[in-house]
C-alpha cells in the first residue's frame, strides 16, 4: 500500500509502518500524535535517539512517498513510552 494509506491505518490501529525498500522488519516508523512526529524503532525495540538525547524523528523523502510496499506492523509500545518518558 502507499504511505498515505499505511499512515492512516497505523494511526487508527496504533501501529507502525515499514517498507521493503527501507529495511522491512528491521526499521519501523511510528507515527505519533497527528502524524507530524515519526519515531524510528529497530527490530530489537530500540528507539533511535538524537544527539540531543531525545527520540530521533524520521522525515520521509519524496521517493518514500512513491513506494507502494508499505506495510502495517506491530511494535513494542513500552519501548516508545520509555523513550518518550525519559525525555520529559
């Protein structure tokens, strides 16, 4: 599916998305809030952190929007919560 459909479904179902062209099932992109923040989680449920000590965010490229291989995937919500809570 395309990234727009995948994002809508992920937000509705509280899941992440992954693409075969972007390391499917090794990197998950988790939309948070209204979808303006994307957290990056690896297959071991580690949240990518920025150099400033808060969760890193993903900014899709134009080519990411053209991919039609986006899938909805589950992720460890505790890992996300712990990363976000550690910053607050």
